């Protein structure tokens, strides 16, 4: 059973052998707010899907079920706020916390 980041790293080392990814050329810029933006110039209309997995959430949460609750709120909203309003609030708070930690 996977419970910690160490368990995830162990599972990945045993089950994933080829991590050779090739990305197209990209442009990078940092906004005045500190947000990092990566963009691609392409004349193609093809789209791709990319899923990024970060070491956070349920495995590393400090309060039980906080990650799950946040995920549900972002998908469904609350009685007073729709999902977009909740996501905006959490984004603003994350930027505020990141700024305070610098």
C-alpha cells in the first residue's frame, strides 16, 4: 500500500523504466506577480493532454481529509460559491501564502 512519498518513489523506480520525454521548444517568462509562464509557438491546431502529478494531497496532508475536501469544493462548489469562485479564492490564497514565505 502506498502511504508516503517514499512509497511512491519506490513504486515508480520499480514500475517505470523509460522517462525519456521530448518537449518542443518553449518560451519562458516570469510575470510581475512571480508566476512562471511557459508557452509554445505553434501553427498547428493539434492539442495534447498533459497530466502533472505533484507530491502533495492525501499522502502529505496535515489534517485528515483536507485534500479530498478541497478537491470536491473545486469540482462542485459550495452552497454559496460555484466551483470557479472557490478555485479563484484558493488561487489567490496560494499566491498570498507563497508571497508571505519569500
